[in-house]
C-alpha cells in the first residue's frame, strides 16, 4: 500500500508540474450564442462540429423555450480565424437560426 501511495503522489506531482508549465500555443476564451429550432440530436450535432474543429468548450448553458433552443458557450480558441470558422460551420447545422459572439 505504501508503494501505491508514493506512486500516486508522484503522478499527482508530475501532473501539477505539467499543468504549471505554459502551453505551446496561447488560447483565448470566446463566448458565443447559438439559437436554433429545438430538436432531438441538436446538441450532439453542435458538439460534433466543435469537436471536429478542435474547439474546447469550457462552459455551456442550454435552454429551450417554445421550441427555440438558446445555447451559450464559452470555448477556448487559438485565434479569431479559428473561432470564425467554427461559428460558420455551426450556422450550417440543421435548424440553426443564429450564431453570434457575445
């Protein structure tokens, strides 16, 4: 049990060290809104676009009222061009009414 404890401690220390080292590329938090006609699979389709574009979502809030879904996202992006490309692709998802930065 003592060996397992020290092994876990080493892994935790190693993770903490790598987390404190700066990443190779800077990332920026970007807030955006997606409004769409609510349907089954909508969130999945939006998530697939973001995943394919390698956009890391760090916060989200989704509400649906009277058949319209309002989805607020905060995501990490490397550049404005990357964000614009992702937002453009999101606007092509079936049922999407509006995609905008907040």
